[in-house]
C-alpha cells in the first residue's frame, strides 16, 4: 500500500504553500517586478509546491513499480498511463516539471512575467493535482 501518511504530508504542504501564495493579495505586477523579496517569496513557494508534486508522483511510480521515468516530465506521462491523471491534464503537469527545471537550473534567466503569470493564473493546478491523486487513491 502507498505510504498514505507520506502522501498526506506532502499534499498538506502543497496546500500550505499555495494558501500562503493566495493570501499574498497585495502582490500586483508592480510590486512583484520591483521588490526582490516578493519575487523570491513567489518563486520559492511555487518551487516548493512543485517539488512536493514531483515527490508524490515519484512515490507512486516507485511504490507501484511502474516503469522508470526518463525525466520529471515523464513522471506525469507514467501517471497518465496508469490513470492517475487524465490525458487532458498531462501537459499541465509536464509544464510544471519544466518550470521547476527552469527555476532550479536557469535561475539567472528567470522570466518574471512567466512566474507572475503562474502566480496569478495557475495556482489551481496544484488543487487539481491534489484532487486527482486523492480521487485515484480513494478508488484503490
């Protein structure tokens, strides 16, 4: 059986990071662009939430002994192959993995407009992941 306590902790942390971002209602484009601490807060919390998503995906793949992923993006292809995420959401999570790689490996060239756009428009992707994982786990 999947380590439900581990998965629950990770999903809780995703919620915590996303909730903190949502509570930052005072962050607009001007503040984001001009304030280093604001940018660091948004980048870091988005990054941490993505890491938790990837950890949950890795845990499922490892526990169920599904095929070995070739990349973080491929983790989500595997989750799709086994019905954890539907085809129509695959690109959402693969893009999330690619964004994580940009934050970690190309940090000197981070596109502020892209990060701000994720902060404003895509926090719901984390809620979607939580729901999909929870629904799939409940069915097992």
